[in-house]
């Protein structure tokens, strides 16, 4: 590889790279962290500094970085073939993986459609749902074209996924491009959109969702939900029974349920898939991130025989699912995913996540004592710590305060990589981290929050 120094890379990074979800003016003022290699739970930068990866490299890493088994699986596949198209052809790892995915996902999901990112897996689910109703029963249900989605939802950045998302900050600029979806209130209990509080709440948000669904059912194709936790919204943890309540409402009113398990799947919440915790079997399930163990861009949309069968027909009927990406079903990604799943099974990873989640829960108790911690939310190994300017009134820090970003920089100085969601500090440790490493993650995050919030509002 070409020779470089930290200084030359930093200069070229500033000059040539446009980073996603990053205000480049601010980024270019700060010293970049340039990752050179990974070792288990740690990332090492070009200056030789080592950091715990507290966000699993954007919520993807399962067994750690540079894992010998995952490395070998990919190398073995490279020696056979690195890519061949799935458009009208098949390849070995994509077949084996599809069979395995059908085995490990909730019952009824029997068909696998591959793509490359969480957003594309949702985009595909939306298009499939729309076309399904158009083609089912000779087009009797072709008016079912609308989608229901939650306030604060995030399903990725392609135009369809953004249309079923709702983030004032992320999405406003693209409004003119989007189709309108029917919004239901987010079950954001700390800031309840319906004004309920813990004492009075009877899950009004679920009742509101049911009303909206009932009123519009004839025009609705599907409801899209992030099961158990709305991640990018700031780790909003749903009350128990919310997901199964939504699923029942969908069944009752004959609309499809799309479970976006992109963030919560692959063990993150303490079961392999989050839907399992409420006995929910969706009609479509989207998975990405942890699917390849955090190695390669791979995603899948699974669906039922019922949905699949509506796409069967003769060429002239044009019932084909007209969607595909060049790298759909990439053999390297599928080989990594197969080895990832093998490792999950061999190491009993999902059970260990439950133990580690309990450890995190007790370690997080002291965070609530900090005067600017409004709420600590957790499900499995997903944690959001919402910082507030003033706790009694739950007053948020103003955006210009950049408190989340400052906590991130402080944590980085102390050897931990995190990435905030506004004023919410996110901890998404690698699922294979040891208890000792998790303790270090907690200790650094605590100190970083304490120091920055004391400075921000003494
Ligand atoms: C629930 C959910 N869906 C979809 C996505 C988009 O995934 P990707 O960034 O791989 O497109 C994300 C990303 O954070 C997510 O959390």
C-alpha cells in the first residue's frame, strides 16, 4: 500500500472525503481519528492509540474486530469467487445463508431477498408490500398503497425509507422528495407526545395507533416498526406489550407488518431477533448491520410464502419483483454472515448478551445520580443516556451546546469511541466484550458525562 503518515492522511481526509452525517466545517477543525486496524473490542488509530469500540462501529460488530474465524471464512471465499450476480444466477453462500436465515428468524418467514444496507432492506420491504397488494386477488386490494410509521422512526436514508421515517433534523431538507406516510405517536415515555405520565399511562399511544389503523385500513399496505427500541431516535425503549399490540392491530385490520430489525437483530436486545420477545411473526423482516458480524455490507428482507406467491406468474403478466442491486447476494458478505451465525451458535452469544445486559443495568444505576442525566434507557446491549439542561423540567440542552458531541470527544480522549444522537449518549458495546471491558466502557462514559455536563452548566 502507498506510504502515509498521520499528517498526510489527515490532510487528504480534509481535502477529499465528505463524511456522512457530519458537519464538515466543524469536522475539519478537529483532529481526525483515523482507524488503521482493529483488535477484538478495540480500534487502533494510525498514531498507535487504542480505543474501546463503544458503538460497535455503528452498531454492527458482533464478535469483535479482526476475528480469525471471520477473516478465514472471507479469505476462503475469496479464493473461490468474490462476486457473481444474483440476477437470474445463484451462488453457493447466498443459498446456504438464505436457508439458515429462514431457520433462525421467526416462523413463517420463508423467503430471502438480499441487498446491501439497512435502508435498502426497508426500501425493498416497502416496495414488496405495495406490489403484493396490487397483485393479490387480481388487484382487488390495489388501493392499499399507504404506510403507517412511528413518530421519531428511523429506517435509513433512501427516499422510501426516509418517507417512513420521521426525524425533524435529518429529514426536513428532503420533504419535497418524500411520499406521505400515516404517522402514529412514538412510545417515547420520557417525553410522551400524548402528555401522559408514568402514573396515568394506559398505553394511550397504542390505542391511538389502533384508531388510526382502523380508520384507514382499506388504504394501508403495511405498518413499519423498529421492534422494541427506536434506535436512532435516541434509544426509545417501547413499553412491554406495545409491539405485540401493534402486531395484533395489523392482523385485525388486514395490513402487513414490517419489522425493521436492522439495529435490534442479531442478539442486540437479548434474543436473536427482537420480535421473539413478544411472540411476533411479522410479514416482512429487515435485517442488516450485525448480519455479517460487522464485516461487509449485507442486508436481507425476509417474507412469507403468502407475499412471495403473489409475485408468481408468467413473464407477460409482469408480476416480477422489479428490484435488484449489483452486489445483491454478494458471496463474500454471505460467507461472512454464515460464519457469524455459526459463531453466535457455538459461543452461546445470545445468552451471554442477557448476562452482560444485567451487568450493564447495574453499572448504569449511578448514571442516574448525575444532575444532568434525565433518563437512562436500556434494552439488552443498547443504551441511551439522555442529558438534560435542567432535570426537573426535562429541559433539553440547546443544539448549539453540542453537549453530546463534547461528551464523545471527552470519551475519546479517555480511550472510548461513542457517537451521540443529539443529547443522547449511546452505548452499543460489541456483543463479545468481556465484563472487564464493559466496566471500562461504563467508567469512561460516566467520567466523560460528568466532566462535560459540569462544564456546560455548573
Ligand atoms: C432501525 C434502522 N433501520 C435502518 C437503518 C439504516 O441502515 P443502513 O445505515 O445500513 O442503511 C438503521 C441505521 O441505523 C436503523 O437503525
